[in-house]
């Protein structure tokens, strides 16, 4: 079985879905699914320096990238136009049994699905939350026209549309699209030493998975992800301002990158609330720096207006970090059910109350730490996700 994955960008600045491509494909290859990745050299406002027009190894995954065109030309820049990738696909696409397309409303994804339709090649589309109601309401007129004239046919002809949560599937259904869906979540790579860690069935108040929370109150509050209006960071900063006097040792770290004007607005809010000494903008982090932030955090907060999954939440849980998430985060139900964190409405007042609750209850934080690690390990391992995807691939090819 040969499966070609296609995504417009693998740049870390594009967030969790792009970062998930290498471990997903690596796990599929370990499961005897011959998989590779077609993409572009997009890197947000810039181009990356990855090899172009030839296969190269990217975290043990074969990747072929082509240059994007029209960089810096507003809508075309967002669309990530890459004609070279499409020319290659037309010549070489028939070598693949199935195509797994990641993203919609982008040149490479859209044109790949159109090509697959034209040659009757089975394909799956993972929309990356772009069919959720909040996302569709952003630049709504443009998306409505694009969906009606182009993407609707692509999505409804797909062998399956791959959602990462039941919530994402339900929101897509509300658009009226007649798609055949499947739900398979993201996976997670457990930190070294966690995979074999013994987790007690019932954690007492004095139990913890590591040395975290050695003090009595919250010290490190972490947000990790793209700096985007969807993430609700203004609400988090405002909430922190409401509780900062009762959290004498707490520092809020905002790690991520995004639109410069949005980031400047967040900095202005921090200055206005006189939080300059207590809020740290760490920029985009990865590797050892990212692991250090997760390893030292007392609580992770994601106050999004919409989140079709929440990869950063899963990363935090895999480090045993208690989480506070808005009820618009798709993982919220599982977080609540597992007792791995708090689910709040997402406004500043509810976020502030959540921070106060965890600050005052060390035992609760420790129980959440154990529960979160258990949830990440048992439900979201990449081998398990790959096994589930492989079954769907086999079913689609058998029916083709």
C-alpha cells in the first residue's frame, strides 16, 4: 500500500497540524504503510531553505518540496501557490494507491483533490479545523464563494473526510456539506522516560509524577501555540492581570509566533495592565527549549474561541502538566472526563477563577498531572493512531 500525503507547509510556524506530519508518517511507515510527503518551502512570511525538487529525509520521512510562487502578494501568499508540485503530481501521482490531503482553501490541497477526482484516485481530506464554524466566519465571504465554487465538490467526492474530533465533524455537518467522515485523533510522542513510567491507579494528594509543583502555588503558567486571534490570548492576559496579586511567584509565558500586528497588540495590552515584569513573550520555541518550558510548567492554558483538536494541550498532558482549556477546545470533553484539567467558558473571569483554583490546591494539580499523563499515553500514541489510519486506508482501497 502506497500513500502520498500532501500538505501546503511543514513550517513549525504553521502550528500543530504541520508539526504532526513527520511523526504521523513515520508511525505509518513503521506500520508497513509506504508513505511519503509532498509539500512546499513555505515558512510563513518567508521561504524555508529545505531542498527543492528532490526527495530528502525529514525526521526519517521522505519529503518532496517545491517552491511557492507569488510570495508577498496578499491572497496568493495565503493560498501558497506551487505550480511545480502540481506538475510533478500529474506525472507521478498514479504511482500512489491513495492520497491523504491535509488542509483546504489552499492551492496545493485544492489542486491535488481536483487531480485525484480527474483520474479517479481515492483520496482523503483532513481539513485541519478549517471547516469549523469559527474558522468559516473569518473572511467569510471569500470562503463561502471558494467553498461553493471549488472545495465543495472536492470534499463531497472524497473517499473520506478525516476529522480529528467528534466536535470538528459535528461543526462540518452544520455547513450542509454531504461528506463521508471518519474520526481519528492526532497522536503524541511521549517525552523520554514517560513511555514506560508506572502510573498509579489512584493518585493521593501527595503524589506526583515528577518534581513539579514542589512549591505551594502556581509559578509557571504557559501558553504554547500560534499567536492568532482564534487562541483568545487577550482573555488570558486579562485574566492573569486579575489574579496576579494573589499569585506572587507566577510568570505567564507566551510561546509562539504569528502576525506581527497581533503580537504588538498583545504587548500593548500587557503594558496597559502593567504586567511587563510578569509576562514573558518567548517567541517560537522548539526542541530543547520547548521541552524545558513544558517540563517546568505548573499549568498550561488554551483559551481558544475554536479548536478542532488542540495539539498543544496534548503535548502538555504528555508532560504531566495540568491544563485549563475553554469549552471550545475539542479535547475539553476528554480533559474533563479524565480529570486532567479544568474546562471553563473561556472569558477572562472564568480563566481567572480557574487559575485561582489550581493555585490554591496542590493536591488537585498533582492528581491532574497523573491523569493527564495517563490519558496521553493510553489514548493518543502515534502507533495506535497509525494502526487506526491503516485500517481506514485498507477499507477505502478494498471498496475502490
